[in-house]
């Protein structure tokens, strides 16, 4: 640690939360408090239990470093050049970043939930630091870790006994516990507990749409943003329990769930995922499950019936979501057969759907079908259901730098995060904007941050962005020049409606 870093650590303001005092890091315009426990370590007898209240500590807790990420493959924890975040089952921590300058009034709070298919990811990822949002928007930013994979999203509750209780939806329960911590403690950081926005991307976006339908989360947040949500990661209880049973068989019996290491559980989970993908390509066995208790019903059903949290919502997807996945090494060339395996439907129904895509089976059309299946079509259904009860704003992110276009990705999955978190304004932004369009990228980022921050502050975006409804279906297209499009791709939308109706 350099002398400057040590000085900043020593001189950072001391903050007291309900479990003790914290010593954070002075980063100039912002103060950061990292690795703050919001629940007890879920280890030993708490391994498969709902999060329990964090234990108080004596003295000042060193909150200058991120806590460990949830157990996962090491390659997913890269946080710098040859630098990897530690992993541990003791992972239930969060981070708070707040402006250094004082405020006469409480600030809006933005709580970010990272993505990663519920099997990877960490709040320590540099992209998610949040400093730009805090400094620009005068908000308090919170990011969280939560349990992943078999330890967070595998439903083993069928094996629960009075002697060894096992609960479902542990990762979802962790997220609710973190939001409860925010309600109890964010005032100490200058945040407003009555103005909390929860936002997330990919699996984090799914977390947002699931929290809308989670009764225990109602009242803990007041606006929501779901970026590239994958709503169908939330599955019915019977499916989740069947996956749990298969996992136990692969592990070698229920007696091993306590003695197995996190690495052994991860390897078994990979075997389960491989077996399921052989039956339906791309199946991920991790996600919230409709357990009839903590999550009483499917989020899409609850939201459409007005039983969700009727808070203002921004929801949307990226134009070429699937290129990130189909261009991965070892994935092979996208084909029509791969589409059919991904959709898991009778061939005639697949043919009826893909007939709505001009140029199918060209690779670009195949990528769009896969991306629409995973993200756009279910997000549209969430939006049209939610719009009946609360202000809803739909977007499509079309912007791609010349670098992303040259690599064949376009406006791919997760690329909007660079705009939301202000990456184009920093040194890292040169990597993606060095081909002559960094200034345009910064303008896109400015516009997107302004909308997200204003929405967090007021419940409405900053620009001329009309609400979504099932008639006009107004969609903000985010690009070099933003524009409003009404009901983009209506033929494709109707084809998905028919496909989903036939499937159910």
C-alpha cells in the first residue's frame, strides 16, 4: 500500500451501522465501504439455510477491501491483470459508495445486482464499482454478493428434515436480506431508505423481475431497472426439485451435501448442466424457483395480475444479445438445428416462429432468434403486464462501438453496462472507443446515465421517453441519436405470442 493509499484509508469517514463501526476508503470525490457483512456466513449448519442476521463486532471493521466472491470457477473472478478475487462460502457482503461532499437532504439509493447466469460473478468486478454514477448523480450506490450455483439456486428442499432443514431460493433470500440491510442502515451513508432503486443485468435483471414478484421484497425498493433480464431463468417448483434430485444422485447421495467442498459441488453442478444441455441446449439449472412459499407464483403471472410490486420500471434488451454466446470459443457455428434444440419445441412450431425472421437461417437471423428467446420476448411480456399497474419504460440498446462491430458482436449482451457505468469516460474506454468513436460513446453514456439517475431520483427518465403500453408499445432505441419507435418488429412479437401460447 502506498503512502497516499494509507492516508486515504486512515482519513476515510467512520460510519456506524447496526452491527458496528466501519472504516472505509477515501477515493477523492467518493467514499467507499467494501466487504460489509449483511448476514452471517452461510457455513456449517447454515449452508442450506436462509440468511441469518449478521453478528455485531467490536471496534472498527476494516471496510477497505471487497469481500470474497461466492464459490465459482476461478476464471470468472478476474478483477485485473493476473489478479483474481478470492472465493469463499463466507460471501454475504455488500459495498457502499457515497459522495464525499455532504448533502442537506438524503440521497437516492441505487442497489446493483450483478449477473452471471447465477453461477458466476462478483461485486468486485471493476466494471461494477459505481463511482461514476455516484459522482455524477449524487446518489448512494450499493452492490452485493449473493450465493450462486448449487449453494444459492439449487432446490434441495425435498430432502429437508427437522434435523437438517434445507430451504429453497437461497440466493433470492440473500438479495432480500441485503435490501433489508439497506433499509436499516443506508441513512448512515446519507441515503434515503424511502427512495431505493434496484437494478441489475442478465441474471441480475432476472433477479429484479423476480423481486417484483417476491412478497418479502415488497416495500424494500421503490423503482426497478431490469437490463437484459432473462425472466425464464426463474422456473417452476417441480422442475427445480427434479434438478435438485438429479444433482444429489450425481453427487452420490444426500449425505454428501454437507461434507462436499464447494469445489466438489461446483463440479457436480457442471455435470448436471452438461446432462441438461444434452436434452435442451443452453439449460442452466440455477435460478429462482416458484416454491409456493418465498416465491409463491411465477413472476410473469404475478406481475400480469397486479400482485407484483407496482413500482416504476425500466426494462429492455440489446439489439444483438446472442452474439456474445454464439461467438464463444467451442460453441460452433449457429445453425437452425441449434435453434430447435435451444427452443425445445416441436419442429413445426419452431418453423412457424422462425418464418417471422427475414433471412432465416442466416447466422444473423439465428442469433436474433436465440437472443429474442432468452431476453427480448419474455421482457416484452413482463413489460406489458407491469404497464397495466405502474409506469413502465421499455428500451432497446442499439449502440455498438466500431471495435465491437469489427469483432462481429454489435450491441451484444452486457455491452450497455459500459455506458451505464461510465466506462467510456475512463482509461478503459479507450480499448473500445479507440477506433474513432469514443466521443460518440461518451455521449451515449451521458444520455443513459442521465436517464438512469433521473429515474432513480424521480421515477421517470430524464428524456422524452413515453411509457409503454400494449397499444403503442413505445420503445426508446438507444443509439448515437436516441429515438422512439412504436411496436418494433410487430410480426416477430406476434409470432412469439403464438409460440408461447402453443408451448403452454
